[in-house]
C-alpha cells in the first residue's frame, strides 16, 4: 500500500502540499484496496517493446470506490523523448475491461502543454478542465484492448520531444470491490522517412447539445465543413461516441452542393464493424476501417458546406439532458483518421493514376441494392457499368461529362439483386477501374 501510494503521489504531481480543491492521492482508498479481499486485481503488466523500436507508457491505476464517485474522468500529461525524429505506425493499447475510453492527444508544443500543468487533472465542466481544451490534436483512441496499426506507407508524425495528453474515462460497475483502472500502451517507432504519408486525426464534438425529454434526433456538421480551406481527405477509419440515451448514430457525407448524400458509418454495427446487430451499443460503438480509403471533399464551396455530418438519435427519460462527461449526461462526438494524399499502396484502384479518383461500392457486402460511388478531383468524361459473374449487365451509365466532386450510381434501383459476386467498371478519360463487390442476401 505504501509503495502504491508513492506511485499515486508521483502521478498526481509529486507535490509537497495540495490545496483543498486540487486532485491528490487518496491514502484511505489505496489502503482500503489492499485490505479488501473483494478488490479487483491489477491489470497484468504487458511486455515492453525492444527499446530500439518502442517505448511503454502507463496511465494508472485510477482507484475507483465501491460507492460514491464510481465514475471518473482524468487527464495526465506525458513527455516523450525519442532517440530519433520518429514516425509511429503502431500503438498497442492494454485496457482494464471496465474502462470506458482512453483518448491520446499530442500537444502542439511544450508551451501548450505547460498551460495545462503536470500531474493528474480531473475532467470537470465547472472548473473548465476538459479533454477538448488547449492546443492539441487527437492522435489515437481506444475503447478496448486494441492494436492500432496504420496502413503501409502512413504514420503518425510525432516530434522528437513529444508532449502527450491522456484522457481516461473509467467506471466501477462492480459495486463489490475497489477497482484499479489501468491503461498501458506500447508505442513502436522508426526514423521518419520522406516517403511516408502523415496520418492525421480529427475529433468532432457538439458541446452545445441540449436534449429535452422524448425521442430526439440531431445533425451535427464537422466544423471543418465550413472551412475556407478546401481539401480532399482520404478517410481510413471512423467511430462514434454517445452516452446512455443514445439509440442510433450514423455518419453521412455532405457533398459540395451542401446536400447530405451517402451514409458512410452505420451505428448499428458491432464494435469491429463486422455485422449489423440491430441496435446502437453506446458503450462499444462500431469502428469502421476503410482499407481502400474513403475520399471526402471538405470546405466551403460556393457558400455550401462539404464534409462529414453526424446524425444521432436519443431516447431521453429526463426532463432535460445536456452535454457532459458522465454517462448521465450526453455527447454527440465522432472522430476519424485520414490522410490528405493517398498512399501508393492503396489497392482500391487498379491504375497508376490512383490519386485522381476514388471508387467504391457502398455498402460492400450489400443487401438487394447499393451505390457505385466515385469522386473526381477534376472534370472528366465518365462511363460506368456493373455486371454479374456471368457478364450480364446490371447497371449502366452512358458516356457523359461530369464535374469535380462525388457522384453515385444506384445499383439495383431499389429492386432485388440476387445473392452473388458482381464487378463494377468505371471508365474515366479512358482509364479503366474495376471493383468487385458482394450481394450477401
């Protein structure tokens, strides 16, 4: 207990004295943990990486009592000194199973980190201490044990001296024993290559959320949709976040005319995005990974917003629920990882001119009908067709001139498509692109 209390004291800033309102180590809770036979074991410490290729970090343990403040959210800074200017393409996280999430941010620089101060900080709206404050960017996130491996040719670009900010949301569902919530993560790196493409992340949060009683639906645009900086973002993975009143969470594309078009994230899917479970699991929402990268144009076009839009539903049992950090409050948050150029290894397009177009079948696999979706970086002459495995024509678009932007062709026209394998063929200015897709039922 004494050894653990020293570790807690260090984590809380190693101060000689603490003010009455400051978070500080709790000797009583730590000693009660070791005295209570019902207390839950520590998370086993995972193996460290080889020092030449990786580093291990830890946030925790955060001790949660049996009663009272059984749900908490904390932030802790970490200074990291790499032996080289790194590129990080793999982070493995190990999480206590009753943890809610851990978000890992990177501060812009040492001055931005200094504004927060060192030691454990408790997330609180009333004190203005939240995970969204300050000059920092999301760099990775976990809802469970997860190996975060970036696509070949991409990496996170961290500074040689990097300042990280960990946001850890935990809850003791046990109610019989004190819970030590732990999070370890192994960061694997190598010297940065000039040919590597930077993987970026964006966290979108509706902090103005206000939900009266009853069934509620809200659309919320990524603020970058309204940016004067127009750019293509090639999205690799995305996920959502709501609290206990959340019943559905979908993400759509808003095209350059300002119209909401394709659904690119279905909240009813399981955590791994393998199958439709028929409901939204707010505690373990789906994470969709798009190996071929999804092209989305962001920014303001002729006074119209373009980018991603969250559409969330809640069933509110209380008179009024607002944005907040406990599961009794609500959130409408999503984040995604993206590049601003395509890696050369992208396999969605079988043509050397891959960076001029993105071509997808949505969804894939599909049921009955779907869409052939493609995005042009510049105006082009386009022909498209879909055939089944026997070569029979299913859908066709005659040659026509099309503008820059995202276009879609409906496959099946809302009718039945037989179960089987199909091929979509796109001819753009004489360059041929082919994509296989499956109708599952």
